[in-house]
C-alpha cells in the first residue's frame, strides 16, 4: 500500500538527515526535562501541604476552641 509511495520519495543523504535526527533528539530531551521540572515542583508543593496537614492533625486543640460539654444523664 505505502511501498509505491515510499519508493518514489527521494531519501535524504545521511549527512543531511543527521542534523534533523539530532534536532529531534534535542527537542525530545528538552521536553522531557521540562516535564520532570514540572513534576518536581508539584511534588514539593504536595509534600509541603502534607507536612502542614500533619502538623494540624498532631496539634492538641486549644481550650478556647473546645466548646464546654453539658453533662448527660445516661
């Protein structure tokens, strides 16, 4: 199906195609590097928020935050 079409297309000489292959690898590397940077920023933010939540969970409630309980007859 594609064989006749591919047979008619001229192939790039290797000395010309090398520039495009190197450029494609550089672009791919930069995109992966940007992805990892974004994930590292998100991970640090999540770790910071998780630390804050753990501090809040481990805090003892202050006296003014606790409402007085009424005795019950049980």
